[in-house]
């Protein structure tokens, strides 16, 4: 299952940093609707990544 982490870690990192970059742009533009959307998707990305990590750990056991 370590191979799964090696495969998913860069993908997760790219998606996370891209969303943070978009959030920073929305904050600089002071666009409240866009900022809320990016915060929502950032939270969803973190929740899904945590769930995938948890499921992979359970598959190892």
C-alpha cells in the first residue's frame, strides 16, 4: 500500500496547492462568493484526502 501513497501524495499536493492559490487570488480580488466557494472546496479536498488515507490504512490491517 506504500505504492498507493507514493502515487496519491503528489496528486493531493497539486490539488491542494492549486486550490490555495485560487483562494488567495479570490481574497486579493475581494470576491466574497468566489472566496466562499474555494473555502468549501478546500474543506472537501481535505475531508476526502483524510478519508482516502484512513481507508488505505484500514486495507493494510
